[in-house]
């Protein structure tokens, strides 16, 4: 095979790789857009004001769809994070400041025994904003499992006291009103006043900025 043929072959392979990457990116993007469209629809139906809970009741098929989309988004986020790091590295090498920020979900989960009280701790991956908090209370909690979210010295979800629901997954939206510093502590306070074990899951979304 001649040099020209080798170059032509390499060009063809590069084009195929590029097309594959574009296809994968489009599929990942479709999953992201689909999920956010669904959330947007649920939000509009709930007509909740910023900072108030959007109580979401999901049928099994919709729940499975969300789980599948979430898995796809997680994979897409890993790719985006790698691309972001690469672009920012190139910008730094060129003496330019990074211009692409990050978005990260911080999950908290714990199975509380009857009468148990504890605080879960994580740290903000960068300076930015807590854009929303999602909390899941499984069926049977009967509003006896208390949850509160704190950043630094400030409790913000709710501003005081605790939240306690049953068989619900509210989403509390904050826009860009809750600022966090790089590596600032984020805490989830939990308290089980009931007589059974309950697993509580909290997701805090942090957007760099």
C-alpha cells in the first residue's frame, strides 16, 4: 500500500471515529434533553415557586425511564467532565483562564434505624451555586423522618426546622441564590422519630460559577 493510500485510509478511519463520537454525543444529549424536558413538564404542572417543593408522583414506567436516562446522563457527564478538563488544560497551557465550568451531583444516602440521629458530610467540588436539592422519602416514613440541608454555617433547605414527608421525592430549586465556596462543607441532617428503618436519599446539585 502506497503512502497516499495509507493517508487516505487514515483519513477514512478518522472520519468514522468522528461520526461515531458525534452520534454518541447526540444520543447522550437527547437523553439529557429528554430528562430535563420531563422535569420541566412536571415542574410546570406543579406550578411551584422557586425554593418550594415540587411533589412528584411517578408511575412505574416513568420511574424506569428516569432511571435509564439518569444512567445515560451519568455516563455523558463523565465524558463531559473529561472534555472539560482537557479543554481547560489546553487553555491553561496557552496562558488563558478556564472558560468551561462544571456541574456535579453530590449524593447522600443512609438507612436510619428507629430513634437514630446523624449528620452526613460532603464537600463542594468547586466554588459555585447549589441549584437544587432533591430528597426521597420512601413509603412508610409517615412524616417521621426529618431532613435538613446545610452549607457552611447556613441551613437553607428548609431555612429552619426540618422537612418530613412520606412516599415523596420533592425537588427544591434555588437558581443561583445559594453560593458555596470551593471545598465548603455541605451537610445533611437526618433524624428518625419513627419505629422502623428508613433509607433516605438526598442529591445536591452544584454548578460551578
